[in-house]
């Protein structure tokens, strides 16, 4: 397995018993028929975050018989030691494309959360034959030639100022939503790291035009005052080819409302597949 990646894929433990002398051993088997029938979810996580932020979702996905793959981008999380000023959106798109290639992932349900919507759009553009559907979770939805700062113009000068006031190339983490439980705030604060500003400045370059994959948008309704993701929710509600959903949660339901998010992801999967 590639560094910077976590995978869950068992819907239950299967044990085989055998006797060795007077000792009975329990051998855990990774073979489970529900896993074969389950879906593969691949996450493009948000800014300042990493694969670890989806920790609460792994047992839920496993219990449902699905495989959840949560890579970490270069320069963040357990890969923070690789941080450098050259990291940009393209770096992170390639991170995920390499996971798809080397793990030989197919029929993927691709999730883009927050900044991860920028990454997921770039990945979907270049791996159309590997992806069955695209889910934006309270995320940016760029068109060709747009950067995150283009899509969040009110925050442009603020973010550039934060980078300039620091080491010149990174932006410190945004505050966590106010409804985040104290234990989760402590967990998040101890692990989130500054984000290379180039990731926000780089414009997305689509190679094959806007992806035409089945796409869904999940809008987190416990909004921050800026309501950054309202334009993308409105787009999903008004443009053909989209499915629109809402979740009663703040910006990171994978942390604050994992059970509700799991139920909604299952609904989206079945709505699209017709199973």
C-alpha cells in the first residue's frame, strides 16, 4: 500500500478456528462476500486536512461493505515533512491520480470535500473511465481556468495577507465550525497544518472539457456567515445533470455528523445506480 493512504474494506470480521496443541487460535480472514459487492469510495479531502480526518467514516463504510480510500495530499498530514513552496493544485491532482493508478481502482465514487472539489474535478477530468460518479461535499466546483481564489474572491486578500505575514507561502488553518465538539476541536487542532497558497492560486486546467460524469452536490446547511458554498449549491439545483442534497451539519460532517453523512452517501449511491 502506498504511503499517505488509509483503506477500509471489511463489513465484518470473519474468524477461522484451528487447534494447535491445546491452543485455539483465531485467524482473521479478509475474505467477505459483502466486500465484493460493495462500492469503492475515494476521498479528495479539504485544505489543511488529510486522510486522517475521515477516521470516523472508516468503520461505517466497512460495516456497509464498502471500501473507503482516503489518501493524504503531499505536504499535509502524515506527509507534512514533504511540504515545500512548489506544491500546488496540480501536485494534489497527481497525488490522487497515482492512487487510482497504483491501487488499480475502478468504478470509483469520487468525493471532493471543500478544497477537495478543486482536486476531484481535475481527477475526474483525467480518469473518466475509472469513475462512476462524482460527489461534491460542501465543496468548490470549478470550471476550466478557475482557481479557488477566483471562486472565493472575498477571501483572496485575506488569504494572501495571511501567507505574507507568515512564511510567505502557506496559509494557516481556518477556524473549526462553532458546533464542533471540544474533543474534536482538540483532535483537529493538533493535526491540521498550514496550506501552500499556490494550491489556492493555481487555475484548474481541464484536459478534456468539463466532466460529464453523474454528479451530486451535498450542501451543509449549518452555514458559516460567509456562506461560501451557496453558489455551488445553487448551480447544482439549477443546472441539468446534477442531483442536489442537503445535510443538517456544518462544513465537516465527516467529523461532526458521520452517521448522517454515511446514510446520505448510501442514498446517493442507490439513487444514481437504481439498485
